[in-house]
């Protein structure tokens, strides 16, 4: 895309970057904001007309509804960077992918219903891939940020076995804690875990009175945490089950990761579509916020601003009528200090930069702007 090469001093004096900062506030995603960061005035009139038309259509939709299903894309860049590098996606990563697919599907339906208001930009949604098989498989396997028991029959069996063994161990430990024989040895009647094994707290001086393995001690040394011999076999079995659970979870996540990677190209297209829609609708929202309008453009150095207002001053700005380039090519602006000469110059310059960026500007109907290679 051909852009004008404006010097930094012009950008600073006309406060074009302030417009972009406000525009960024209308975007939902960081990637959409990054796109706005790169926005500069264009010099190709056909491109400018195309982008102006997109803004006009986005504004038409924004006037209809403020509920536009744009995804925030939070975390999506990090997830994409993991693909194809041998990494296994976490449940949180997969949730991000599923969330993206849900919202891209909503956006596709939303834009299809807006064809009459936005015939051009509604067509962009046709490039979006729905990927229902991927989304449904992730939603089946990942629930509330964790691999669900029903993700596989093996995982379901293993987790049921873990629950049974945990109940068995706790029951045995509870019986030890209630046993009058051990009452004097026990520090607190509480079952806890140390190094992944269930233990009970025993007073240090009685450690030889309890048959079992010591797994930890308190900072004062007055309490030791013992795994009674009665539960050792069940504990070992439980640990084997937990290893089997980890293996099965890894297999499930690996399978889902491979599935995601097989759709890498389609996901990239979906993300790009979402970012571009975020960018377009940011322009539409900004147009509504400033009560902006699209304008005609020409390449014959003709400007005709009707009731133009400086966009950073807003509704309290004194409207400016300004025309140059038809009967005369230069204008001399005179007047007393604080009379508005500088504001008038800045208004013409900034509105021109905005129009050449495909943005709506704060003018009345039938205003017209010329396309310039540079603004001084």
C-alpha cells in the first residue's frame, strides 16, 4: 500500500498521532491496535476511496447496533507461536482457540445479516473458516480449563480408580486417627498431603511408635508427617494411577494439538479476518463518536471544507468553511492573536491527513478533499 511520507514535525504539530490513540481506544484487540499504529495517510486515490467506503459501511453497521462480535484475541499470538515447534498446547491454549472459533462463527453470521447495510465489507466474512469439527472436539475434551473425564474412556476409568483409592486411603487414615491406641501420639486429627502422599501429623517423640514412613516434619521439629504402613500399598497404587492419568492427559492434549496444527493456515486466515474487522469497526465507532462523514476526493488540488471542525476540539469548535484550488491556488489568513488562524490551518491539515487515511472527518455533507503527497 502506497503511503505518503510525512515528516515527524508535521505529524506532531497537526496531532495526527492523537487521532490514532483515540482510534485505538475504539479497537477491541491488541492486534487491531497494532494495525492502527501503522496507519498513515495514503496517496493512491483509489485505495483511499476503498478504505473510506469501508469506514462508511462500518459506520452504517455501528449505527444499527453496538453489539459487534469482535474477539479480543487475548493470548492468540502466544498460542500460534507454539504451533509446529513440538510443543503440546495446554488446556488454556485450547480454550483460546475454541473461543476464537466461536466468535469467528458469530462474526460470519453477523456479517451475513448485514449485507444490505454493508455490501462490501460483509463479503470479507466469507473467507472465515468455521472449523466446527475442531471447535467441537476441543469443547468435548476441555471443560473449564481442564481436560474433562469424558475426553477418553481410559481417562474416565483411571480417574474413577483414583477417586476410589483416595477414599480408601482417607478412610483408613481416619480410622487410625480415631483409634484410641494412637490418640496420645497424634498432634492433630487432620489428614494432609506431603510429596503427593497422604500423611497424618505425629508428635516427634512418638515416631517409633507408629509403623510407617516419615515424609516431612514441621519447621519447629515438634511434628512429623507419617504415612502409616496400612495405606502404603494403596498409596503406591494411587501414584501409579496418577502417572497413568498424566500420560493419558498428555495423549489427549497431543492429539488436540495435532488437530489444531493441521488447521494452522485456516486459523491464520480467521485471525487476520478478525483483526481487520476490528480495525474497520474501530474506524466506524470513531466516526460515530465524532459525528464524522465520508468525503469526496480528487487529485486536482481542490479543497472545499464545509462547516469543518477540529476533531480534537469537538462540538464546541467554531465551524470552518474553507475552499482553495479552483478559482485561486493560495489563501492568506490574517487576523489578531488568538483569532483562530493556527486552529484554521491545523483543521485543514489534520482533516486532510484523516481523509487520506480513509477516516471520516468532522465536516458537513458535500465537502471535498484533495489527495496530497506531502503536507507542510
